[in-house]
């Protein structure tokens, strides 16, 4: 099990895999990766790096989606 903080809330990933990458985690929520930005432990991650980031116990994610309006 991997324990994360996502947008300020505790979340757990139950997995049988040795590692879980950020891209797979985001896709599991049905998020369109084109329309989000992700902070990973205080740093903004480029979209082309999502698949290479392996989530670790204690990681902190901030997932931001643009909101239209005016």
C-alpha cells in the first residue's frame, strides 16, 4: 500500500505492483492528462514525465484543473 496526500487529503493506493507511476494513477481517476497540471512534492511535473515518476509512500500531489469563467 502507498499512502499519499492528494490535494490536501490522505489517499491510499492498494497495489500488487512493485511501483505505480503517476500517469497510471491519474488515468485511474479518468482524468484527461491534457487538461491538468500536477505538483509532485512541491515541484510542477511536465506532462511528458508523468509516466516516469514512480509514486512513493508519503508523496504529496496537487492536481489542478483549469476552470472557465470570467
